[in-house]
């Protein structure tokens, strides 16, 4: 489990790409914004998981939590951007 900010940022890069694979489609910001959302999702997962009592004690759990955070933030981003374009 990464315990430093740089570790979560690196996992976030991968999570952003995985989030784009899981949720394909045209995003207003493109792949760069998706990767940034992945980084934000990873940071969110890294800080929220211990608060929720989830132990991210393995690399697989860390990547899974980061990817889940990226997918959730990507879905929220799409909802917000659709509302703004109407």
C-alpha cells in the first residue's frame, strides 16, 4: 500500500487509464482530464478508506480502491458537464 502522496499519484495515473477503459466515451476534457480525475480518485480512496475502516493492505486493494474512486469521480464529472452544457 502506498503510504506517501507520490505513491497515490502514480497509482492515480493507472487508475485514470483504467477508469477510461471501464467508462469509455467522449469526455469534455479528454484523456488528460480523465487521468487527473484518476489521480483525484486515488487520493480520495487513499484518505477515505481508512476513515471508512477499509484496510488497503495490498497493492491489489490499493489499485482497486483508486480505480473505484476514479470511476465514481468520472461519473460525477460527466453528470456535472452534461448539466452545464444544457
